[in-house]
């Protein structure tokens, strides 16, 4: 099932008001956070509040992920136990760098008897994670891994490596494309990391458009004010959807069904364009069904 993942907003689990407000935001998904956005002395409160929010199932059709703390912390096992019981759509694991990390999470979920519908997402935000992205993505084919997608984490990569975050992200383009390619080879969803300059609307719009053009399915966000620009960038324009429907209709004509390429409006259109058209229509229909 294709679902829209244009925008996934991080929400601090320690902020009860934010968790409540999220029920009304026009966002495709929510990442209820137990990691960076939550101070050490607020972890227990955040865990309890997220458990209650997820169990209440008040977020409608929005995809709900819970970001647990990293596997080298004292908190992650309590986090994952809570999530396994509460039943979000997925669990987001930060700083994953090895297939052993993915196995650890998968084994723990199996031990906890977590529902198979709970998927695992991993953040690629370390040098080792980037270098081994294809190896990590290949774990998609291990059923126990539950692996669903990558989230690219530029800020932690910058901190660890010293690679600077520059406008246009020229310093990180090779890493981004490497991770997107790894995700695509193995059928994973790929989400871009957040844009930190929340007051720079033009910069956000440019980075969302860049993320779309680099092949990401959507982008993670850190402020509700970023949602509209992100949704706009990742929503297929009406003219593209109309053209996609026209391409499919042309190939469905009896005289074209066995052909690999046809002429349409003076242009040569191949079967690969029909496959792209199918995806465009599926995403547009999923957005319309989501209702925001």
C-alpha cells in the first residue's frame, strides 16, 4: 500500500501540548521523539505521554513513529518495550551503523511479542552508517528486521565528520545519493533529514525541492511552520497527474497494449514512462485519501 510520506514532523514526547496539537496538523506522519528533543530527566515522562498518545489512536490517518534512544544508551530497552505495547506504525532507531544494530532491534521486538505491523526505520547519521548503507538496506529482506525505511541525518553526520552543512548541501550530495540508491535497490522508503533554519522559508522550500529531485519520498521536519512548504514540494502538480493519467489511458488502448513505445502528443512515450505515471497517480490518490 502506498501512503503519502511527504512530511514527517518530530514532536517532543515530553511536551503534552505538542502531542495534543499534532492531532490537527496537516502532516503525513509524526515522529514522537524520546531522543534528542527530550532531556535526560524527562525521559520517563515522555515515555508515559507517548504511550498514552499512541494508545489513544487519535492521529487519524497520519503515520505514527516513535523515535527511541540510541542502542548505546540506558533508555532504549524501556523505550522499545513501551512502543511494542503501545503499537505505533513504526519505531525509528537513531545512529544505526551495522547490521548487528538492526538485528538487535528485530530480536528485541520478537522477544516482546510486538505486532508484526510495527515496522522499523533507521537513521543513517554516522560515517559508518553512510559507508555501509547498501549493506544495511539489504536487511529489508530479513523478515525479522521489519525494516521499512531510511531517514538521512545530516546534522549528526556533520558533527561526527566535520563535513560542513552549507547552503545547497554540496558537501553532502555524494552521501545523500549513495543512501537514496541503497534504499531504492532494496525497496526501502527514503526520507530526508530536517532543515534547521526554521525562519528561512525560502531556504526550506529550496531544500524540499532538492530533496524531491534527489529521489527522497519526503522530508522530516522540526517545526509545524515547515509543513506546508514540504507538502507542496512533494505533492505531484495537477498537470503532472493529468499527464500521467493520459499516458496510462494511451497504453490501455487495444492497439497499444502490446507495444513498448507509442507516440503521444508528438512525443515518444515508453513503458518506463507508464511505470512512472502509475507511481505519480498512486501518490496523488493517496494524498487525496489522506485528506490533508
